[in-house]
C-alpha cells in the first residue's frame, strides 16, 4: 500500500492547535519534530552519542513540524483536499502560527521509508504528550511544498 507523507510546518506554539485541526479531519496519528525536543534529547542522552553533525543541527534549527500520513487513494486525496480548505481558514484566523506550510512526499510505508530522500535523527515516544495525539515525536527532513 502506498501512502502520502505530509508535513505541516508551524511555530512551536502552533503545534497543539494544528494537531487539534488535524484531528477534526480524522487525522490523529502524528509525528512531531521540534527543535526544543531535539536539544533536550542531546543534553539528556550523552551516553548515546559522541558527535552531532553540524548539518543535522542546522536542519533542526527553528524546526516545528507535524508529519502525518494519508492513504494514496481517492479517500486520502479527498481528506487532503478538505484539510487544505480548513488549513486555509486556520491560517487567516491564526497568523501567529505562521508559516503553516503543508508539504508532501510519496511514501511506500507509514514507517518513514520514502521513495524520495529523507533522513531520520533520534526520536522518542510521545505517548501521553499533550501536543500529539496517537503518534510519536520523530525528527524528519525533506519535502515539496503544497501551499
């Protein structure tokens, strides 16, 4: 089965409101990338690493991204179209959460292996996290813009 891998870039304060918006469209399995969590991971897990690549540090600078998946089907594209309409209204109501840029990659699986280039850095589980519903926090990069 093929999946659409979608990314929504926002401000840190916009993560929780954006996840609530996604939930309104039935999208509850999420991954959240956030610079603050990345720095926290680095500071509290020195035993797992001895060097952090400068490029990775640069990629995570200022990042607040929600990643979610929709099935690559008519139903998935319908959900995406409806969400984009809702996102447009959300952007007008909440300019403080800008950029609110939606981007997409084609994916073979929901585990993050994509047909395009993508890199994954350290991640942690987010069960019970207030800013993500049924997903995990994970670091990801790369995509094409939809908005």
